[in-house]
């Protein structure tokens, strides 16, 4: 897979003319689909590509310029080590869990070559509403999905039980008040991402 260099992002104000519609980008967005983590494989993004993913992920609407989120990157051996912690914790939750379920927990992060945790880090005392800060973290997750797809990778946004479990949040190094917005799994698709039924958007026109 070709390298994806980190771009120098231009200032939109540098352009004196309105840009033409980008048909390729619009088509990609219209057809965006998640690749299941279990359907991903090697290779994963290179170091440069990971840096680019994070830079693009961080270019999200952020009222107040608070940067109310941070990233935790899992690749290589760190995925296995975290999986061991997942298995140990699940043994505490479900002492009678079958071996297949324990193996699932142990190998969760090994389903994809790269997992990026997006951590929502809000400031409840700030004048910017906390809800807007939370939404910004969600936008980061979506940016990562789109950027990974543009690089040719598959990606899936998951949370699952360990995003909400206090001991696992501590294992992640989350501070009080921090929450997992999502684990973004990224890898090379081994099968085509399946389309799913999608309801028509609910739209109304406000008439006063």
C-alpha cells in the first residue's frame, strides 16, 4: 500500500475563488460503510499514516478551542497486553465464562492492526457547554473513519463493555471525568464491507 504523507493543510482563506465540488469526496461520503473489525487484517497504517490519521481526526469543530479529547494508540504488542487485561477483568465479571468467550476478550484488540481510543476530556466548569465538548469528540471519531477510508483502509467505531467498566477505564489511564468516545479499529479489509439497511433521514422545514 502506498504511503500517505502528512499534508500541509492550507488556509482556506488563501483561495480567492470558490472551490469546485469534489465529486470523489462526495461519492466516498455517500457510500461510507464500516468494515467489521473481525474482517480486517495486515497491513495496518504506517507510522506516517497514523500521524496523518490523528492530525485529520483532530481537525474537528471545537467550540472554544478546548481540544476536549485525546488519543491512545494501540499497535503491535500493546494490543496483546491490553487483551490480557481484558480477559483478566472479564474473569472477575463472569467467573463461569466459557473458554471461547475468554479468548474473544483476550484477542479483541488483535482483530485489527491498529486501534485508536478517542478519549473525551470535558471541562464542566467552562462556559462552553459540556454537551458541545462531547459532540466534538464524536466528530473526531467520524473524522478518523473517513480519513482511514480515504487511505484505503477499513475502519470501525466501537465502544463495547470495557469502555464503561471502571477497572478497565483505570487500566487505560483515564482520569476522573474522562470517558471513551470510541475505539477506532483500522486495518486492511479482507472482504468488502457490507451495506446495511438505512432509514430515510427525518427532515422537516421550520415555518415559524
